């Protein structure tokens, strides 16, 4: 007699297929750069088509016809009118497919035809892709500052730590800072993901920094007698100053605060970036002979016009130091602060005392986490992090959120702040929130929160910290302010501010709050373009010989990560939270690097750039 | 030094050597295909893969450095299988109709497949197709391209012109140019990509059909000129040894093939020296009115390069035509007058070591004798060899013969035009005479000779003073020199530039030999011919002097100007960027959709 029901066991082939799917997921997430988008679109389409059951016409035949048309274009047999036919067919499939397998596959094609029309057209008109082939080293091209990552990994492996620092400084004068707080976009594209998982690039950089000791900066070029003013001494300004000095120009930094560092000092707490580590990078930059005027507010003590008169070029890198407001009732009550204000005070050593207090932090970004974790360290009895979306929608790094939770921060997600309740002294006593539910995806692709049918909730709070975004503090009486669109300065891709001859800008004041490595990239870009503007072609270069790759680097191997001090211990102080990786871990991690600078396209056209 | 074991042989070699170079130094042959020493070491074809003890995958010998104690096996079953399958894969996308290919018998892929004993291809054979501009002086056959990237690398690294690009990715990646037609790029037609192509994917446009028709047509008088560098290379393709090869033998064969007049481009080279030497002296006497240094103008690839890449130096270029074009202009005027042959019924054919020459005859100012093209057809040395073979001349039974008169007599100064430094050497010999009224020793200027890419010298001519010269060959070197001159880092009076490394001896139209650069050896042959020549000064070429006396008047005179010089304002048409057009159209369409 047949069994009425049986428990399903995965067949061996199903298991293998699932494993292959996982491999492809990692491969796709790595998104190999340089591939022809039309060719990729065709192959994604055929994969989707293979998943179709074949019942309905639009999916069974339509997807096949879409693929045939795209293939014809790739084969050089396409016509411009084919694009309209592809669009039309894709729309019909989207309209008529019975299930999402076909509809979503057609939608991908549709988005591609719209999104990379010029690539399709190039195939139709010239028989090949537009532009030339850019198969760059994945990590290097993903790094905004294009740091020579495989180069320094190989140097760390060879225990040439000082050379590793020198090589990093070719593109980034903040090796120490980045060893602690870089968000490492490089790792997302690491080709190692195809085998197992990305190389722990930041961990290797930290080893370089830890073992190298003091590495002096290179000698600057001969004096050019050109003078550049840098307004704002954060990472973008300091980076520009470093390279402009190396190129032989005179540089003066005007800094409004009492110390240099910008958000590295006045935004990032010392438990993430120990002050002596920040100071060591700044010391190296200043060792080149950069003039610094701190507590100097351009616009107040000296006008922009005066600066333009006395300098050959200006670089504005004033960051975003004004906290955005929520516009809710009670926001000006006592005990309510903007995140930037509190972190700035701490940066100058003024520690508020939160002992025994209840703190509510509003926001879901890294700044919110910094505030929450700082509040824990300042003795708060209870710290909540209030956010109107879900945890997975938070823009803060997962590592930061996990760290905060481990240190006792309570995540109040799907709670939209409505008002701050005050007592008779006009001091905050609670944050009133409206519970939300997550709902439809908005135009930007994120699911939007909407009011849940639940009543308002009261979160007790003596202190409310608002971390919902930042804007620039405009320079007083300045024409560049005319170029400010809302909260940012407008520039072209080279960093030029409008047609203001010789005025450049970059960093957070142009991009809005961004990562430190993007600010560094902005400073580097500005230095190159200011040098050209001044009539020079100085090249920043490195002559460090890079060790040969190993012949064995492919065996699958787990990724060693940077460990953190235990939460119960670290939450009581402002000392660095990270532990050192062991020498053995570093050795293994460096050996995982696939050396894309030497293998694949790296040995042909996609290899090392030794100068810029 | 590092000690390694390759196939059981203990080898000690420099630590930075690759397995391939260490093996070859020890006479162990590892087959390779895409590899080109110092130029293309990208390990693309995976033919040179070898097995290393302790390693789980094979490695390319061309791109893997030796390491102390390494044990290498170059011919295990695993290696043989990998090598064979990789070659079979290449053949599956290659047009294997070898009988129809002009590299038949001289193809690195064919040789390799033969050596490996491949008789069938176990994959569906589907050569890739692509289009090519039929008017271009050289041809790319995608069907034969194995994407070794040598053309890209030679153009990038040696010539620094960056004409060839890789388009697309994956299975659709392909080598090409960014425009629909070659003339829209800055390609100088130097042909170095062609001479470094391992297969028949790149070759000269075959122009032999017109010559064969003319030879068969009794109405047409066929007049052939042979460039200096051809005489030291033609025999390579005929299977003759160096001792069997002689200029006179070549002339004998050409006559047997039926050419009515066999003349010598060397005659026009001597003529060039008289014009160019006189021009140099004229400019030197009025230094303020001229742009410096004066550049030679015999290499059409260089002339195109200068006019495109450094147009501000246009006036510094000598206005004299190249020997090829001077020859055509004199033939269809002076020789037509003296022989009574209707210039419209002449076919002037050049045999050149060059591909760029195939287009030079169509430039402005190159119809100065009778209105027709001064030179009708240009064949490369390789096409000459094919024509010789096709005409079934029994070369063993052919006697050596001298060139015909009057455009066949020349001096040692003419023949060295084919080697880097030759034009400079010859020009200095005559310039010295024109200034001093007596000859310097013919070897007085020999420091400008040799294969080096950028040579400099300063000579003292007693009645004049010092003259600073430079000789460069290879466009990468030309670019470096132009940058130095532009920035004021280098200053010269006279500069010779040849686009191909080593000059015409290494020209893009010369015979191709696997993994061999022949410019130096051929150049030495040319210098030897000069050493042995009875006359070694262009200004002593009696036939040239007669030409001036009876026809041209004096150097730089009105008639000489009309026939032998270009109008200095002529220029190559500006590059037409169709790639930008595509982008503009794409943007328009994208906009109109919104």
C-alpha cells in the first residue's frame, strides 16, 4: 500500500543545485565590473527563462523572443527599431504573465533597455560595446580613493609594513584612520567572494598600521610659490593639503574649531577612533609644512574675497556640521540636543554626565549609533534608539547596530517620533512615538513605513538626541553660498565650484554626510585638479616594488575578522573597542588575496596604476 | 640565482626569470603562442602551461617566475592534454582554411597545431565574424584572430598609438577599432601590429592583382622601383640563404617576371638627399625664419603622426617628398620625356617594406607629373614574394642583372635609407660637401647608425659650426622626442624619424618570422652594401646630376619644387570620431523616450 503522506527529503541533485545557487548569489553580489551590460542582461534573462514552468505564452515564448532579439543585437544583426520592439514585448509580458517569474524577468529587460540604452545602441551601430573595456582590479576600483589594495596586502604579507604605509599614502594620507573606521567598500567587490568571502582588507590595513610604527612622509617637490587656502580641516581638506604640499605648493588650512580633524574628531567617538591614532595621521600630514590657523572662521575673521586675493586657489571642505531638526513639538526643550552638538563638545573634551538618565536617540544612521553608544559610556541608565523604519532599513553599518545592542542599547524600531513631552521646567521627560508598520516600496526602492493602527507610545527620556541628518554651516558673506543648493555646495566632477575661477570644493559639504574614504577621494581629486589649474602636472607616484603573487591562493578558507572587546567591559570606557588580529590571522588573511593585480585582466590592461 | 628542476634537468638561472625563459635558456622547448618577449606576457592562450610539483593547478610558464627548489614538468599527460585542448579551442573559432591564407606555412597557430598533431577539432567549428573597412591598407580578419592581444600591446607599448582596443566582455570580447573605418582613427598604418600577428588575422591589403593585369597588358609599360630595405629581405621569403641573396639576383627575377623597367628607389633617395640637404642648409642660413628642428619626411607613418599628434610642428617638417613619390614624379615627367613613353600608359609600381606607403600615393600633391597618380601601385615585400612565387620563375636559372638606366643607378648613401640613421648619415655626407666643397670621410657620421631607438650626436662642420642631430625609430620614441622638444628639454637642428623600430628594415611590409625581430640584421646588410659601394655620396650620383642638368635645374629650383616637394600646408584630414556620434545619437534617443 502506498504511503498516504511522506516527508520530503532533498534529493542529492537538489542539494547540489542549491549550493550552486548560493555560489552564484555570491558571485552576482560581487558584480564583476567591466562586463558588457547587454551581454549580462541576456544571460540573466536566459537564467530567468530556465526557471519558468512553461505554462503561459508570454513567459514561455516571450522571454525566448526577447533573448533572440538581444542576441541578434549582440551578434551585430540588430537595428535601432529593435529596441522599441524589445520594450513593447517586455511590457506585454509584464502585463500578461501569470506569475512573477515571467513578469519580473521581462521587467529586468525593460529596465535594462531604458537604463543602458547607449550600450544597446553602440552594439547596433558599431557592433561592439560603448567605450573601452574597464576590467579594473575590483577592490581598487571600488575604493573611492583607488588605494592599491593588492599591493599593500602583498607588502604586509612580506612583512614590509613601512612600505605598505607608503604605498597606501600614495592615494590616501589617512592609513591609520581608515584602518579603524573605513567602511571598506573595497570588500564588497572582492573577487574572493566567488570562492568563499571577501578578504578582510581593513584588518590587514590595521596590521600594517600597527606594525609599521612612524613612517615619515615623502619629500615634497620643489617649491612652486603658489599658495592654496583650504577652508575646513577635516579629512577632505587635510587630504588636499597633503597632496598639494607634496606637489610643492604652499598650503594654509583655516579651521573654525579649535582642533583639526573635522568629523573624525567632532563626530566619531574615540572608542571607534582613538584620538592618538587620528593625531598620528594629522601629524604626518602637517609634517610636510602645512600652515594651520585654528579657531579661524572664514567669513568672519577674513572674507572669501580677501582669501581669493591672497591665494592662488581655494578649496572649500567645510563639511556638514549643522544638525537637521525634526520639527516636532518640544524640540527646543531642555535636554534635547542635536547629535552633532553633543559629539562636537565631546571632541573638545567636554563630557556631559548622563549617569542615571534615560536617553532617547532619534535616527538609524551611524551617527545615531555613535550617540547611543556614547550615551551608554556616559553612564545613562537606559538608552533607546528610536527609528521609524525597521532595523534592516537602518543606514548604520550592521556591525555598529550589533555593537550598540550588545552594549545594551534598546532598538525602538517602527516608531515615529511625534512630540517631546516636557515638565513644568520645560525639560524633556519622554518621547512620544506613533507605532508604524512597514509597507509598500517607495520610488527609491525602500519599503516605506506607514502608521499602524496602534495608539501612541511614551518612551521615558531625560535626554533626547536628534541624529536625523546634517547640513552645512554656510560661510558667512560668501559668493560660494550662491552655489549652495539647499544643504550642499554644487560642483562639477572635478570639484570646481561653478565658474568661480580657482575655487574648488569637496567632501561632505558637496556630497552630504558621507564616508571618510569618500572625503579623502574628494581631497585627492581636488589636489590633482588644483595642481592642473595652477599650471602644473605634478605626479604622485610610488616606486615600491610589489612582491610576486603566490601560486597557491585559491583553497577555500574562512575569513578572519577583527574581534571587539567584550561589550560588558568596553561599554564602561572610551578606549578602542577593537582587538588586534594575531600575526597568524594576518598571515592567513593576506594569503587569501587572489592578487587580481597580477591575474586575469590585471596582467594586461586592468593592472596597477603607479601614479596619478 | 635560483636553482630549479625542469623535466629532470637542474637549471640555475636569474631569480627574476620566468619558467619559460629559464627553460628556453636551457634549450628546453615549451610551446607558446600569445607570448611575445617583453611585450605580451599576459598568459592568455594557456598553451605554455606547465605542471609544478605541489601545486593543484597548471601555471603559464610565460608569466610565472621561477622559485628556488621548484620542480617543473613541461610535458606530463596533464600538460599535454591541457595544451592540446586549448589549441583545439582556438581552432574551433579559427578559420582553418589554411590553403587560402597568406600566412599558410608561416603561421604560429598552424605550426603549433601541426606540432601537436591535431588532425580533428572535437568541438563545433564556428569562426567569429566581423566587418572591416575594405579601403584600409591593411586587413583584419576576425575569423582568424585568436585574441592573443599582441597587436594591442605592440600598438600600446612600442608605438604608443593605442589604436587597437578590446571591446565587450566574455565570449563576445573582441579586438577592434573604435570607428567604422580605419581612416577615422589616428592609425599611421605603420603595420607593426601586422608583423607581430601570429596568424593571418592581420595582413596587408593585397594589391597584386592590378600588377598581374598590367604585366599581361601589352599597352601598359610597367615600371618598378624597389626600396632599399626590400633587397635585404626579399630572399627570406624565397628560402634563399644570405649568400644566395643579392640585389642583382632580385633584379634578374623582376625582369624575368616581365617588368619593362626595373629601377631603384635608391636613385630617388640620392635625389632626396640633394633636395633635403639643400633645404637644411637654406633653413640653417636663415634660422630665424624657420621652426626647429627640421624633421625628415621620407616616412609616411611619421609624417601622418606629426601632422595629427603635433600639428604645431608642421612647418618644421621638410617639404621634400619621400623617395617613393619623387621617383614617381620623375618617372612620369623626365623619364617619359626621354623615353617617349606616354605617362598615362605607364604603371609605376613600388616595392616597399611598408604598409603606410600604400596610402602615401593618394595624398595631396602626389599627382605632380602628368595629373595621374605619380605612383600607381604599392606592394609590400611580402606581396612581392607572393608575386614571385605565383609567376613560377625558376630562380635558380636566373642570372643576376643590373638595374635599368637611368633611374637605376645609386650610391651607398641611397641604400642606407632603409636603416635607422641612414637618411641622417647620407644627408650629413652631402651637407658637409655642400658647405665645405669637399667630402668628409663616408664613415665620419657613423655614430647615428645602429638599432638604438633614440640616438643623438653633435658634429662640427668647420666652415659652419656645430650641428646637433637626433635619430629616432619607433613611434613611442618619436613621441618621447616630440615631448622633449615641445618642453624645451631637447634641442636639435635636424632629426630623422622612422615609424618602425630600426627603420624600414623592420618595416610593417617586411617578411614575418616567428618571435624574431629582423631590423638589426637587415640594417647591417644595408650598411655593408654602402661600405662596398663604389660611390658613397649622393651628390656624386652621375644620373642624379644629369637629371638636374638636363631637366630639373638646381635643387630647390622651381621645377624641383613643383615635382619633388609638397606644399607645406597639406595635411591629413582630421580624425572623424564616429564613436562620439554614436554616443550623441544614444543620448538623443534616450532623451526622446523620456
